[in-house]
């Protein structure tokens, strides 16, 4: 983007205008910014419903691996990931340029990548410390995994298949659905902050685990901000992968850990760790936005 005046337009009394700053509300390429607020809201609601339906429809073929032996299940999940990317992210696939733009399918700006890498452990630490805090205070967290999932993980090779699902495929589909197809239309209708908050709430409720709503609400807001700040869905995918991977690693090394037995000392320590993680995310998140805007 050029700044300043072109040849033959210099005037002593007319200094060149400053470069335009990024608006807080992304304008739609089809001119939806000129529609009435009511029509924009109605369009956003329609887009959210369609995104939720698409997200639910993708669950059936993905979880078909539960009826397969682990080796075949691993290949099935890899095939589903490739097919999903071809449908919604790859140029030349089933998706359209407008669909990819709505999903923010674009690379993370190079200057923002180191900050995104720094945010990855912060994301995991924040989720784990909040889980410990809620557990130490006696609040219910997430319920047990479905029996079929548990039994599949106990089969030879089944645990690896679940890791691929939780760390790979689930973050990919969920980020495109929530931070892409849902959040972007809501930003156009409501602005960034309400859109991020509403998408995080939908993300927390859609998992149908009331005990996990606080953690997913906070995590969803962090993911939504990262995607908005970098204008790339891959920021959300990367941080979501780090979140899930951190939880899995913690469970692997400390499988018998129960925060409900930690008492007030664990609650204080977890609260301090969560506040530190939140502060680190705020500082790094601001730098992330500035780096992505350069």
C-alpha cells in the first residue's frame, strides 16, 4: 500500500495524508457494511446457524473411526483431515474464495509467528491452572469421556488415534467452524469484542459439558482474539493444538492428579498461575496484534 502523494502532486500547503489504520470492524467484500443493523444481525444469525450445522455434520464421518480397528482409524482420520482441508481451505477445492475469506484462511504474518509460539505454552498453562483452581474450589469440571471413547483408547494403538483426533483434527474443524464461519460474520454485525465473546460462549455451550464451560469460555475468547488480531485462522488452530496437547501431556505424566484433593493451597497457587497466564496473554496478545498489522 503506497503512502504519500504521487508525482506532480506535491504542495507545500498539503502534506501527504497518513497511511490508513486498520478498522476495528472488518468490512464485508459484498458491501454488507452499508446494510441496516437489523439486516446485518439477521445475516449473522443465519451464518452462525449454518456454521453450527456444518460443524455437527462433520462429526458423523469423523467419529466413524470408532467402528474401525486403530490402524484403519488412524488412516481414516488422516483422510478426513485432508478432505476437510480440500473442502474448506485449499485453493482449487470445493470451497470458494469468499468462503476462504470468511474462514480467514490465510497465512499468519511472519512478524507475528514468534509471538504466537510464545503464546502456545501460555495457552496451556492458563487452561490447566483454571482447571486446577475450579477443582480445588470444589466446582465440577468436565465430565468423564464417553464409554466408547475410553474403550477405544484401551485397545492396542487406540490411544494414538485419540491423540491424533484431539490434537490434530478437532482443533482444525472447531477453529474453522467457530473462529472462522461464526466469528467473522458476527464481527461484521456487532464488532470484534462482542463477536469474540459470543463465539466463545457458543463454543463453550456446544460441547454439552456444563462443567467445562468456564474453561472453554476463557479459552475460546483467547483463541478468538488471536484469530482476529492476526486475521488468520491458523493462529487459532495453532493455539488450540497447544491447549489440547498441554492437557494431554499433563494427564500422561500425572494421570492420578486430582485437584479436588489439593485444598486451599492448590487453589491459591492455581489462581496465581492463572492470573500470571492471563497477564502474559494480554501483553503478548497486544504485541501480536501490532506485529500482524505491520
